[in-house]
């Protein structure tokens, strides 16, 4: 990915899912998870997801990414890292992290800043930052920063597991504005009772319309239009918090400056009809230094929340580069 594009749109984390496309079947054990979550209030389910993210941080700090982090992954989890195609499956991810640990010989920690769950407690996500503390030969400690989005799914036994995540390096930590809260500040749509595939089909349609708007009216207009009022992007110098900040940052990216288009390929959704996420592949074309078009390939995650008026809007979105057009 060209440095210019990476600095504008990218960051963070990405997920993939239990379903490969609208019409696909849900994860085995989803019924058991629903029965378990039905006994919990939304507040309790949300607290348990947060506790799982904190426990993942503690395990990572103690045992490293190949053991601590990987132990919180689902069997078919997806990990998206900068510059390569997605790693799929817990054991494949564990093998990669054994050879290329995220902690680089230091101490890895995860700190969620916002987290939420669907009304039925099936699907959740967290957005935050990761740090690695490294000790130099002189004994001094330096800190590396990263940002992440993790998509979670409640299992039949009531535990939460990461089913998709992306972790991208950053120069500095996310810096939320005054008044920022870990929960959403706007209302969501009333819960419904649908199949996961039916809800995912709605999210796929929203994602496709989002891309169409980007190609016809420009990336900036599309990202402003489809942002929830309290959307959080882990892009930019210190993060983008809220639709107004997103509009200000992305507004100048008109279609003559950047041609960004994408297609969803994977996803999952809650049967309560209020939360879903999509993962796909994107292509960006922009003028190069010599005036000739330059093309980059990207994989992305978008987490969608249904609004009270029935429309779908993203609450967080991020991506990182792929070595080619395949994937995600």
C-alpha cells in the first residue's frame, strides 16, 4: 500500500466470520449461545465481553501472542496483518505467531476503548489499542503502539471468543476527546427475530451501496454519509471520533483524487438484527507522482449497527494492505 493511502484511510483491524455470504449457515452452537445469552441482560453480556478482552491482555502479557492471544481465538478465526493475505484458523495463526510473535520479545497488552454486543448477546466487538513494552540493553523501556478491532462471538458454553481481528502498528496511542465513553451514545434499532443469514444479507446490501457511493460521489462523501453519529475510526494521527471528525478528515478525498471501491466477501450477524460485520477486498487507484494511475489492494472490516430508522451505518471500519487482488 502506498504511504499516502495508508496514512489517510487505514488502520486497524478487521474481522471475518462465521458466514461466508448471505444464505450461509450459522456457526454450530449458535442456538446454545443464544439460550445462554438470553439469561443475561445486555449490560451483563457487555461486561463479560469486556472481561474477556481484559483476560486476553493478561494472558498475552504472561505467555505471549502465540499462546496467550491465540488461546482466545475461535477454531476458524481470521487474523489480518499488514502486507499479507488473511491467516485463517486458530492453529495456523498460532504457528505464524510462534515464528513472528506480535510482542517482538517484549510484553504485549491489549486495552479496549469501546466495546458492545448485540441485543441477543451473540455477536460483539471491541476497539482499542495494543502496546508492546520492550527493554533495551541499557535496561530502559520503550513502548510500541498498535490499534485493533476484534469481532467476538459468544460460544455455546457462554464464553467469548475472537473470530476476527486486525492489528496495525501506530506511531502514537489513540487519544479520545473529552466526553468519550466506552459505550455507544446513540440509540440502536429495536431488536428483531431473524436468521443470521437474513441480517447478513442486509449488511451486505448496505456495504455494496456504500461502495457504489464511493465510486460515484467520492470516498469522502461516502464515509461521511455511512458513518454512525458516534462512529470511531482508528485511522489518522490519534483516531477519528464521531461523524464530524470523519467528515473533516475524509471530506477532501473526492473521486478525482481517489477511486476506492470494494466488495464484501465474508460476514456474520446477530439474529436480533441489530449488529453485523462484513469483511472484503478493496481496490484503490490514485494518480502517481508521474501522473500515471497507481493501484493498491486492501482487505477490510466494517462493523455495522442498525439505526432506529432501519438504516445500517458503520460504527467502526478499518483495513490494511494485501499483496494482491485475492483474499480477503
